[in-house]
């Protein structure tokens, strides 16, 4: 199995397995832990961060050599159902003290905020055959939103298509998981440049193959996220249906990775299209029907490095160069770049410490205002949205594990970015405390 595949969705996949719980009886324990008779810490350096065994376990489709021993066949030797439904719940709750007043105009700020539940997630994953496995998670509540369910990761994977050694994954996933999966980070703070570059959740197909010391990955996605679709109308046999893609563009991406002297090195590329800058802010622009209708090109080049010092220190670094062609004016390319670097120290089974630095340079989009292009913007923040690509933060996180699957989090974030009259009127320092648990 490739090391790249080991990174695709691994954190929550193993969490879903190793912490999955089926309440059949009072003494029930996490389903995969029960089936494999292993502790959660077998796969996690510090939950949710995976160790190398956890990456291999995920890459192998959550199978051990004896995985069928805990399966029910009901007399059908072609059926391998788990003896319990492998589901898990993850819940987070925080209290946050923020320095910046980020409330919308006319609304009162809440600089001291009790954020619980921050999210509740239902996770599931299992091997289905010797070569096929599946995984999903749905958000039951996130960031104060109740009454909705959002499915983010959800895919099926075959690890040896037509006996070629090619692994294929079809469904919803994060493009950025090829490098550093956001869902297994120890910090509350995000890998922000991934979100700014728009390479998180997509619907698509990912192919991977190991060639000696080199791992190759190639994918194609709809490039419209996971919320968009459109209705198809037909008067014939098909009747009304839905298309997951709401345009005729696809985006392609790939990564080449290897290890050199214990350092993981990856080169990433992405090419596709996206709505132009006016279309992205159409809801904040007067007379949106008159906006330019051209499509913008989107090109990304990335370099990632990672390694380990001793058995308890993990480091990683990501750089991304972005070029948005025709983004505002046709014939004009707008470039910007960003990245992040981090260190995780797993000091003991109880304590873990993380340091994360995020950086972004708006470059060609620095101090750009949409109103400069002859449109009337009714939201001043939207007028200067792309200047917000400037980023400079440092985050320190302390994790204390009350149990292998329950941790307390204390995190401090310092914002070094200079303030201005555009998109960064106040520095966004914060102090956060809370709990992160799975069962």
C-alpha cells in the first residue's frame, strides 16, 4: 500500500474504527478495538494523530490478517458483515476568548464565547471485501448550527483495480488530504492555506499507485465543492434527476511523493477552473445579473516536507503557490502564495504539545477592491475580501489526555499580521479551552 493512501482520510477513519461503539450491552467497548483486541493507542500517537501503524492499518482498508474472524456470513461464504455496526461519535466543546470584534455590521460582538457543542460527528468505516472498504462521516451539529446534517467525507475504495496494483477511491474527500489531513491535526486552528486555496472537500475520483520508492496519485473532481448540484429535467424514461456537478468544468490534480533520508517529500499540482471574483461575491454586489460571466482558471503548485525526530516529535511543512487566471479582469493572472509549518511533541501518554505557523501573502490581490472594477458592493468586507489572503499567525496547543479517547485542549493563537483598512482591521488573537472526545 502507498504512503499517500495511508494519509487519505486516515485520522477519522481509524477513529471511526478504533473508537466505534455499538451499545449491545453495558460492557460494550469500541467496535474495532473489540474486534481487533487492540487499544486506540495502537494506531494513534495521540488521538486523533496517527502513528505509522495506524497509517498502515488505514491503508490496508482497516484490515488485520484475521479480519474475517469477527465477521458474520450467515451461511454465505461471500458475505462478511461486521458482527457489530462500526459507528463512532466524536464531540467537541470549547470556551473561547477572542480579541477581535468580528461581528457583522449592526450586530453585537461576543468576545467571550461558550462554543458547545462545537460539533457532533457520526463516523463509520469498515472493510467490505478483501479489496474494498468504505468510510463516511456526517456532522450533526457544527459551530452552532442545529437542525441540519452535512456529509463531508464519504467514499468507497478498491485497493487493486483489475489486478493492476492501482488503488481507486470514489466519493467525497479532501484534495488536501494527499498532503496533510486536516481532520487529524491536534490543533483547533486550521491549516488555513488549504481552505484559502480551495482544495478541501470535493466530489471525485482518486487513483494511486506505488512504483518502487515513489508514490503517484492522480485525481479528478467536479470542482464545485460538496454542497452544489442541479436538477436535470427529462420527459423520457429517466424522469427528473440530479447532477452533482453544476457546470461543465472538471479539475485535475496529482502528487508525486518519496522519502529521502527519512524526510517525506511531496510535489503537488492542481489545474482547473472556478467562478470569477465577481461571481463569488454576487450576493454582496448590486445588480449581480450584470456581472462578467467568464470563468477563471485556477492553478496550484505545492511542496510538502515531513519527518520525525526520535519517536515522539513529528514535524511538517507545506508551501502552496496559487495562480488565478482571468479572476477579475480577462487576460490578467493574479498570483498569491501561502503555507504552514508545524511540530507535534507527544511527550507522554497524557501530554502532547503542538506548534503551528500559518502564513499567506496576497501578492497580486493585495489591497484589491471589487469596486475598482466598476461594480457597487453593498458589503465593505466583501469589497476587500481577497486582501484577507494576507495571513501571519502562530498557534500553541496543549493536549491533556484524561483517557486515550478523551482530551482536554488549551490553545493560544497570536496574530502577527499588521492591521489595515482593508480586510484585517483587527488582530485576531484568541485563547481557547475545551474537551475533545470520541466513543
